[in-house]
């Protein structure tokens, strides 16, 4: 493990402690679940850690933010007025990770783990996949959360005049917390199908859009797996889940794709983001 992963593992331990105390369901998710099954821990080149929770459990956790004591901080649109994601992050405030897009935003920038809600995506009997455009429309709405932040993103296309145009459009929004308001609106839209009445559930705001929709039984109450020596929960039918998302998930990707995906302007596992800035 690298230093960032050690901090994330400690955050996961704190998260699990609160979930167990209050009887909340959770699962390792995405690449973190893949890492647990294929590597029994982190994917070596991964730079984040993801967990997911059924919406009722997620909403209950949001009410337990005070259970996390310093330096741990449950970051939501309620606890951090400049935060603009409809899901949550658990951060260590004694560390620093300045994501490029949010580097100048006045919010908590500690190293984090992501906490995604699983929402109802269909209530049609016998549904096998989601045909609705809703996941794509929500993604489109979510992009507005970056207004006031995106002009700080490192430009990848190297088109100078296009970059300047983007800066001009987004800069006027910087003084306003438009992203926080937008995330609150999106969060309400995510919950229109109750989890316990859904035939397909999943996360709306991931790179796979509606492809992650699966029957609730796939997640169930979760099963124990090992992750860096810790006993943690994975989806009950993690083989079906991982196959659905990754295909032949035990096969390693090519070397050129074995990289992290978070751009940053500064990282420290030992210095608080307040001092690092």
C-alpha cells in the first residue's frame, strides 16, 4: 500500500465501525470490490476507495455525521456548503488531496473515500435493464455542479481559445454555491423510486450510467470478504455484480491502463489541507 491507500484504509475502518454500530448495510463497490476479489485489497495502481449503501441506509448514515469525530469528517451537501456531489465522502481532515477541479473551492480537501447511495432504477416486474434516459439526464444536470470550479481544471485538449471561452463562461459563477444547490436537487430526483419497491437498483452517478442496474438480491445483506487483512462486506452475489460491470474481471488490464484517474494539485498524507494550502 502507498501512503494515500493507508489513509483510505483507516477511513474505511472508521466507516465500518459506524455502520456496524447502527446496523447499516454497505458493500465494497466498483474497483474497490474488484480489488478485494482479485487482489484481496487495493488494486495496486488505484487511487480511490468506493463503498455503496442502499438508499435507506445511506440516508440514515447522513443523519449520523456527528458519529465521526475529528479528524474524520462526513462531507455532504449539508455538512459542507461548498460541496457539490449528490453522494458523500468520508475525509481525514489532517491530510490533503486537492482535486484539480475543486482546488480553489473553500471546502474540506482531506483524503477521502466515496460513499454512493443505491437507488431504485426500475419498478417494472421482471425488468432486466433500464431503458429510461433518466441516468443520462441526471449526468447532464450534474455537470452544472462544476460551474465556478471548472475554470481551474487542467486543460487536456490544449486548445487555447476554447479554454479561454470555458473560463469566461464559468468564472462568474465562482462566488456562488450553485453546485451545492444543484446537488441537493439531483439528490431528490434520485429517490423517486423507493428502494424497497424497486425491481432494479443501482447508482445513478457513475461512469456506467444505467448499466449498473441489478436486482436488489444481487446486493442483499452482503457477504464477508477480505480487504487488506480486514473483513468487509461485498455484494452478496459479487460474481454477478463484477461480471456485469467488468466482464472477465480476473483478467488484468493492459499496462497502459494501469493508472489512477484523479488529477490533483497537491497531496499529503501527513499535513492538513488547511496548512497545505
